[in-house]
């Protein structure tokens, strides 16, 4: 896979890898990269099927294992464990990767963790969105499912997603909804595995994003070394709608891992 990657910051410093959400891109994390780059080496990238990265032309190119393999390539550039983080779909990928490769992750940032495909309403939304993309195109599907009457997002979040949605492969977005997000597990379904994951974890959710707030609260209960921050008045794309508060939490959480940079 050819993935668009952006690396900035202090060479040789502890590494941070950040994953964007569905319909986003590396651009979504640039404000966070700026506040981390004096003490860390930060890698941002576009997920497969998004923006400047390649888009496979078969459904199996978008299963969870395929996206985790991409992430593994980025994390495994050298042997040092990373601070791994993401928003929404990116948070899911980060957690799933940490469960598979805990030795390669020294800390986790999980923002706006997505609701589960086990919930009938969420599954129906994901499959309906995929069907609409394929039958009517990304513009009309987005108007209904992202910024229209069937939107799951707060107005600010929907507006941010709308800005970049049309630059992605419609086929890729449909398949990610169908073969990945519609099948995602809830935190409760992973209880035993989560209770064994001792990696320090920072959870951030917006008070106006109930579909992500609930799984974030469940993760805070199940992960033995987790802290939960709820930002009042924030919606789904919490790092962009409340960047000041988000960055303050992020910098404080990352601070103990700066010591190996010198």
C-alpha cells in the first residue's frame, strides 16, 4: 500500500503516530502535531482509501486486518514503542492494534471512540450509508447521512467532515462502512481483553456526542490504566472543535514520555 505520510518534530525523540477518522485525513491532526513536535517525532498519515493514499479495488482491502497491517508498518519503522492515538475510526484502529501488539505501544490516546456495529441503529446507519454511496454517489449520500436528516454528527462535526469528504474514494468509504464499521465490536464484547491491557490510556469525548461518549465511558471502566476527559459543548471531531482544551490534555498526558528524548 502506498500511504501518504507526514513526519515532523524532533529526530530521535519518542514517536507519536496519530490516526484520523472516517472521511478525514492527516490534515485533521496538524494542530496536535504542532504542539507535540518540540518534544516528539510525530507521524500523521491518510488511511487507505482516503485522500492521498491508495484505494484498493476489492472489499477485502478494507477489512480490519488490512488497515491494522498498514498501521503496523508505520509503527514498526524502528523498534521503539510509540504513543499511538486516533479519533473515531482511528481510535478503534489504535485500540485494536494495542490489543494485538501491546509491546509496541507505550501509551494510547483514544478520542471519540465509535459506537458499535452490534447496535442495530448503528449497523443500519453504516449499511444504509454504504448503499447510498454506491447507488447515488458520495455527494447525495453525504447530504443524507453526514450533514442531513440522518446525520449522526453534531453540526460542527458534520461541517468539518463535509469539507474533505469528496476527496476520498467513494468505493473505499462504502466498503469501510460495510465490511469494517458495521461489524465493529463494543467495549463490553472485549471485556476480558481490555481488562488485561495495562497501557496508559487517555480517553477524550465531547459531551454533545452521545454515540461516542457511551463507549468512551465503558472503556474507562474496563481499561485498568485509563483516564476519561469529557469536553463540555464538544461534538464528535473533538480535537478540532475544542483544540485548546484537547491540546492541553494531550500535552499533559504525553509529558511523562518525554524523558527519553534527551
